[in-house]
């Protein structure tokens, strides 16, 4: 049985915000009160898994040889880290890691760990604008073309010469496509290989990329506030979502992973990355993600090696999106990982690491 909630229109701007937020929080409280205890118990039980292979894995910061802030023309500062090779070999490309929506450079925890231990490649990692330790946009919306230009600035600063391999996950892959659209001449002489993980060339409005992130960040009862996020302020929305932290963990487990019993430590790690991304940042990315369509840009990759990786149970950017990329790039290597969701490089790190290393060795 559906119910309608009528929110009176306050007479003042301040009263209007307070009224909307108050009503939203009230609805959220009413909807969640009955389930909050059971959700807390369920999450506690799921986290207490004695078989969790990553229970003692130290996530977070990894070794780097240089870290700095790169200021963009609009004033946004980008956090960049560089790992120098310990066993450099002539001709080895610099590997640039480009993470996805609501995540940060920690997305590639295991891939960066592998490359650093092997020590043959220079590694460049950075947090996308509004994510991780990078600054937020002061005004306006984020734009994938701007993310492509940001990638170019990171490359110009960290690796102005020599071969490159670009590795992108989800929105990171879309960033690489935007980069290819803007700088097709970079592919061949400079970019000698591209790895696209769990990403899409377009039709994002048909995927679940945005909805789970929003629900996990703010809770379904306050979703309607997002279209007016700049009016209400991200901090207001962030406060409204705090009561749904257990829901966010469960949604991360459901939408990010494909195995029946994913590592609780990995789920928590991904949820922590999500939680550090403000609701204001999430809303400012919505339009560019929903309208992303860069299939023609893939033509720039047609003359260089490409590796496409996707989890067979990816609910965020389904397998069909990777298959469409491969259809347009028939020379690409294609790996579909069984029992894996959207964060395939974390959930099945061993398999993805092997595929990545074999790809680099084959260049």
C-alpha cells in the first residue's frame, strides 16, 4: 500500500530547507526504525567471517617515491603519487592508474602492490577531482572531458616522455575514453596499451552506476533532495545519510561484489572509499555519467593493444557494456571473471593481476 507524504511549503528560504530536510529525515527515520537493529546484527554477523583471507590486509596508503598536489586551471588540486621502479628495464612503460566513481586510487591496491614488488614499471596513481585526497570543484558540475584533460595534465607532469599504459576502472575507463577523444594522437607513440576494467562506452543511463551510489550515500528516502543538492548543501545531505551506514555496507556488498560470500574486509574497504566521497561530489558527477557516450573515441585505441576485464556478475556496468567495447575493438583481449562484481580487481585480485602482468609482458 503506497503512502503520500505532503511537505508544507515554508515561507522563508531557510525555513524551506529546514522543512524539506526535516521531512526527509523524518521519512527516513520512520522507514528505517524497524530495520536498523536487524541490519546492524546482520552486518556484524557478516563481518565476523573467520575465513576472510584479507582480514589482516593493511589497506590504505602504499609506498611512493614522490607525492604532490597538481593544481588545475579551475583551482582544483589533485593528489598524485609516483612509484619509481626498483629494477628498471629499458622500454618498460609507465603505468597510469585511473580509478572510478566514488572510489580513489586505493581501488588498485593489489595491482599497485604487484607492480611495486616486481619493480620493473614506474607507477603513477592519482585521485580524481572530488575523490580521495584531491580537492573538490568549487562550483558547477564535473565533466568527463575535464577528467580527460586532468589525465593529460597528470601525464605531462609525471611522464612527459616515454611509453605509457593507461589502466582505468569504471569511470576511470570513461576518463581514458574522454582522453582518447581529446588526444587521439597520443595513442601509438605514447600510449602503447590500454586496460579497461568494468567500464562502458555509453548508455550509462541504462545502468545502475548512479542509483546504488546515491542510495548508499544518502538513503532512498532522501534521494529526491539530490536534484537540489547545491541549494541544500552537501553537508546537510551527508548528515542525513549517517543513519544508513549499515545499509550502505550491505548495498556495497550487493552491488560491488559477485561472490556469494565476499571478503568482509574488502567490502568495508570499498564502503570506506565510498563514504569519503561527499554527496555534493556525487551529485555533481550525475549529468556527465548519465550522458556519457564515447564509442567513436574507441577508434583511437584500435591500433594499440587493449585488455578488457569485467566480472560476470557486474551489476553496475554489466557484461554487455564490455562486450560492446570488444565488438568495436575486435583485437582486444577480453577476460570475463567468474563470480565477480564491479570491483573485479579487488574481489579477484589474483586473476586480474595475472591478466595485467601478462598484458604488460606482451607489449
